[in-house]
């Protein structure tokens, strides 16, 4: 699966295991091809619709799935690496929603603490289910929750 930069260039690939029965590790391998920009995936629909807010998720599959409804990027993990916040702020992101998988709650709080000053607002979203596993109704409910949080700001 191709990783795309904000500009639309291929910056790498994600090689993913689909053998869920054997629980293979690692489930995915990131192959970086272009180190001139941070290794953040911008789905096509996000690049076309990005305004000042974006949802930040863990993996390529979740980003692709949610980006049809809301601008979404993928960190390819749970770490907000050096340069990520500066890069996102530099392309005009002011409101950052962090929606990591439900097993990474503590990590979300650490990320918020580390990057809060780069953005107007960093909002933590609690997931009951990984985005890539949500059905259409659950995705719609999640985007309603995003809109509700945005109105609170």
C-alpha cells in the first residue's frame, strides 16, 4: 500500500500481513522511500479536502477508511515523531484530533502533552473499536462525535 505525502508523492509503502488467524508479528512493515518529509500518510481524499482540522490515526487502513468522511492522516504507529507537529502546523493544521486504537489511551495523553503548543487545539478521541474495524454506521457516529467536539471548541 502506497504512503503519500501532503503533496501527493509516494514516500514509502506499507507491507501488511492479512493472516489474522495466526496473529503474525509484525502485522505491518513500513518501507520509507523518501525522507524529505515526515512519514505521515495523507489519503487522496484528505489532500483534496484538508482545511484546518485533521484526525490522526495509527494505521493506513484506518486513515483510508475514515478519510472518505473526514480529513485523516496516519502516523503508522503510536509515536508522534520529531518534526511531525511542526510539519502539520506548517501546512495549516490548527485542530488535531488524536484517535489512536483503544489500546493506546496512555500514549494519546503523552502525545497531547508533547505537541499541544503547536496547535490551537489537540483533542483526544476515545475509540470503542479500531476505525478500520468500524462499520458504516459506527463511522458515521464517530464523525458526528467529531463535529460535536469541534462545536465545543
